[in-house]
C-alpha cells in the first residue's frame, strides 16, 4: 500500500500511534518503518504499512494499492488539487505558503503538478494491477465510473477529459500527416516486432502548440517510469525524431528488443546508448550495447546486450525534448 502524503508521520516519535486513520472501514496503519529505508517495500511486514512518494520511487511490484488523500479530489468531473491538505511534513511542497502570498496562481500551478505527478508515480508501481481508494466519496464514484465506462484509449481521445495535454488530438478529418500533425507512438499498439506500418495507420495524431511545427520524422510518446528521471520526469509526453543516422553514442534513444522487459513499457525502453564495436574483415560489429539509465534512484541497472543480442536491437527514435 502507498498513499499521498496527507497524514503526519506521528509514529516516527510515538511508535505506539497510528499515522493514517480512515474512519470508513475502521482503517488504521503506520507509514513505513524508517529502519528499513528504501527496502521496506521488499520486507514481508510491508503489507501492514503504507509507503509514500519518497519511499517507493524506482521500485516495482506485481500489484499496488494506492490511497488518494484529500489533496486530490473530483468535483463535477473536474480534478482538483489541494496543496493545503498535504501534511506539513511533506518536503515536496516546501515553500508553497510563501509563494502563495507572492504569486497565488503560480503557487497553485506548481503544487497541482507535484500532486498529480505524485499519484501518477504511485499508480505506476504495479506491473500487473493497481487498486485505488479515495478518502473522498465523490472521487471514489468518479474513479469507479471511469474504470467501468472507458478504456485508456477512449479517455485519451477525449480532449475535454484531458485538459492538460500539451497538444491537441485531432479528429480524423482534420489530420494532414506531418503537415499539421505528428503521430503519437503507442507502446501497446507497437508491441511485437516494430514496423512503422504496424502502428502509424492506427495511431492518433497530435497538433503541436506554437512555436513547435509538425514535420516528417517527428513523433510523440509518453515515457512512464523513473529510470530516466534526471532528464525525463515520470509520465512526461516527449518529442522524438526517427532513428538518427551515424553514431548514436551518448544519445538518449527509444529502443525495442525482445529481451528487454521494462516494467513500465514492456519491450520498449528509453535509455542512454553506449556501444563497443569490433572490426571484422570488411566492416565492424557490435561487441556489446549498453543501455544506461539516468535516474536519481539507485535501483536501476544498465541493460547489457552482447554481440548476438545486439543485432536484434531496433533504435526507433532519438529523444529531443520533454513536451509536458
């Protein structure tokens, strides 16, 4: 179990007390034990405790249970972030009250981004499934209706339901490919051996906001996970350009390989490309390719592909920038 940081960590100084108390269902639990550090989630006793954004980033489980606190609610179908409902012990919104006095609009924008990213991170820790419960009844009803009534594709297609997308999804009759729109790469559609024909005809198309312009070779993809969070925040929409020619050494690339099992993106992953080549009679071959993470979390390791496996690696595109 994990939760938004909306409850003070009282058990830190008073071990006999409970931190999280939800009257409905008579639920009581403590935040994770400090003595286990970042490994708490791997301990058998962790099922009786609750982790937060600061203690579960970079760790994946089969299933995750997420408690939404009062800092994120839904009213009349609109998601609202409420930073004032966060625990005063949460360092991620440090400085919020001061900024609120100086620039209220900017303070609320920053806080909303932090809160939404918190829950996006928590909800993507489960590779097989995610159970969600909100302390707010109206929000619970909204979540239940969304789970029953819409697929992810339908939600993404509805611009009104995703007002914060950094681009506009075009209707089919509006699309002029690579003139006013670029494709949105979908990892699920492209699962299996990659080919442009496999996904581009069935993908959605996005109109970029000024000053960005559509052009051949550019596409968008959503990068999920913490393995590149020094450059790409979890859940970011990013701009990529088609597989670069020449040396890829040191570049951040989107690749596919049958032996890659990225917990967030399956056979696809975004990493820093590093290769070592050896000469042959008339050419050269890869002795090995290393795909390096760039994360603040220590749990991510290099993916190493040796000669036989390296030839099967497909470099789909090069990372250009985070769109939003």
